[in-house]
C-alpha cells in the first residue's frame, strides 16, 4: 500500500545520501578514541555519508591549539561539501569533532534526533549551518534510504521526544541505523549507544534471510542496557563465523569498555576487533 | 566549605564559593582502569584518592552569572517556533555562548559509600553546582572541572551539588534546546511549523522509503518479525518502560 506524502517528499529526497550511489560495500569505523565515527562506503569504497563524528578521550587528536586540532580532525575525518552526517544522539562522544569553524559544522548536512541537550551540545548544533531533526510524526517509523541497486541505509528514531518529561536517557531515544545489501540480504547493524533489542526495525532481520556481516557494538561495548534480549537477538547468528564485531572505544578509556565477553557469549565464532588495534576497521558485505 | 562535598539544599548558611554553575547531567558511568580522562580529554592518573572511586557523573555547565546576564537578551520561544524565531535563537546562542566558557564538571564517587542523604540524579536533569576550585578533594568524592573548548587545564575542586530553582531550570531548558533546529521539511514555512500531525500518522509497520526520485510511505506485509517489532514499539511508547540510569546517593 502506498500513500501520498507530499509534505515531506522533496526534502527527504534531498537528504538521501544514496540517491546517486550505485551500491554499498560496507562501513569503515574510524578510531576517534572513546566515541563513534563511522563512514558509509559505496561500492568503490568511497565515503558517501557519515554516522556520528565524535572523539575526545584517549587523545585521538591534539587538544590545542584549536587550529591544529581542527586540521587533524579534518585530515582523519574528511567531510565534503553537502556530505550527510547522521547523528545517533547528542552525547558528546558522538559529535564533538564538529568543532567551531570545521567543515563538518559548516559544510555538512546533519540529521539528528530531537532530544534534550546540554549547553555544549546546543551551542554545537547552533554552529551547524544545516541541521534538521526527525519530524515528530516519523518518530518510531523506520526510514529507508535506497541506493540505485536497492542497497539500503535504514534509520529509526527509537522513541518520542517528550517535551514535558524532564529526564531522558538519550541513548535509548536517539537514532539507530543499519545497512542491507539487496542481493544477499546481508546486514550491518549500527545501533549507536542503543541496546540492540530496543531497535524496532532490527526485528525484521533474521538469520535465515539476513546473514549478519557485522555490527558496531552498542555503546562502545558497554554493559549498560545489555540484557537477555540483546543476547537472544544476536545469538541467532551464533553459528556464523563471518560476523565482525567492532568495538569503537578508546585505549585506554575511563570506562569499563568494552565487555567483549557479552558478544563472545552471543556470537562465539565472530571476529571481535577494537578500533584502537588498527585503523581503519572495515565491515564489508 | 561544608564537610560533605555533596549536599542537598543547605539553606541560608550556604558557604562562600568561587563559582556557581548550572549543570546538565550528561552521563553516569562506571569507571575502571588505571587511566581516567578529565573533562578536556587530558589523562588523569588514577592515584589516591581516585583509586577507590567507581562512578562518574558528568555535567555540562554554564556559568550561572553569565546565564543570568544573557537571558534578558535571549527570546524564550515555544514548542512550535516560526522560522524567524529559530533564526533569532540560533544567533542568540552563538552571540551569548559561542565564545563563552562552557565548563564540564566530573564528579567521581564510590557506589554505596556516600554519605549524602537521599539525592537522586537522573540523566538530562539540571542541578546547581557550587564549585570551590583548587580545594583539596575528600576521600570519597573527587571533582574535576575543565573546559573542553578552552585552553586551560582541568582542575581539582570541591563541590556542593544542589537542586535548582524551577524558574532557572525552565529557562535553561528553553535556551539550551534544539528549538532553533527545524524538522526535515519544515524550514521554509514562514508561518511556523504546521500542526504536529500534518498528515495521518503512519500505520503500524509502515516505513518511509526514500529513493533517488521519491519519498513514500509503504506498509510492509505483516510478518512475525514485524509483529514483534510492533510489540517493541508499543513498549517504547511508554516512557516509564524505557530503562534509565539512576544513581541514588545516600547520606
């Protein structure tokens, strides 16, 4: 069934990072210390969009002077004019490389969840020349950006923004993503800091139809929100030796990241890698 | 300074402090390992008194005096701002806070040991932080203050963590929000955002498919997997069912 949706057609088409892309080949997970910065790769291995743009802890880039920090970020995480950067949520370790006067702030097109924000996140968002939020009526709806060959980037805001509720765990109300290769059904999961079992559109993936190429571990491999249902969801691919799990975390880091044991229990044959071990880390279809 | 670095409201006997911040609780984390990282990203040796501490609260702050001074020049706007209001808000944020110090305060403590009476901290809540920078930490709480965007070093401090006045929180939430950010498809509307639901809410199981030429809502044939999705989605609709981190510090 198809419904006419004139209100959003033009802008969503303009926002689609894959409209001129022949197909997708996977993702590259850049080392940004404690945080996430993921590139969506086309069939030639070129970056066609980014998911998150973080990195401060574990000294991924010089702290000062600001110009040097900015130059290092832009060398490692280049952003072309009009490039889409899709944000999972407004925790600092997912956006903080978008420093003042950077190309990411001034040249990229950002898609972000509407959430409560800290002072520094609000000011950072004001520096972004082009940024939009998911409309309220599409919160919870799975969005599918299609490349020409049908490969897809899926995106979903996990929960509504409650303007009258003052406390919010932005990890579980942000955007979660996945990539699907049309011909093979292979899938790559990019949940941000959200627990896997709380991403509604992930429920449509199953081991029979969707071989799991890999995932970027939720919340940098944190134990937060991990539970029986997360393990149960991943375990359906437990026999598959071709799964790659990337832990995007600093080495060292202040937190208890990653908990590889959680993923080892669910995916005993998977390859587990950390972004700090070697760069870049690619999950390919 | 009071003996306890974390206290609820202490009334008129509030001690003289160097700095009052209003802070938004960004994260509550378990900490481990030999190296910690301060607010600006600099490593922090895990020596005494940090060795015994196992939790970190991280607050993103604004100087209270600076905010009070600036608020008269910032227009408060509602949930459905016009494009002009959004533009003004963006300019206000950059003018008043674009170059200002926005400190980050880390509070390290030990779970189950704290003496503060019932004091609940929830993510995205606002607090009043009375900071005495340079004061020696106590044995069960260490406070580190820094400015990630600035050139300075992180400093050790003592802190009183207090509830915030309702009027202050209301303004802080209004100003430090995403009110200046339009929803996709709404930025060109000069009269403000259309009604919250400009078209019928998408039916359950629907997806917005965007290709090179069109964006259309499609309803995918209901399957067992999608039925499960619906169950999860309905669970998510209720905010009370969403797991949240909560730390209770007892005195």
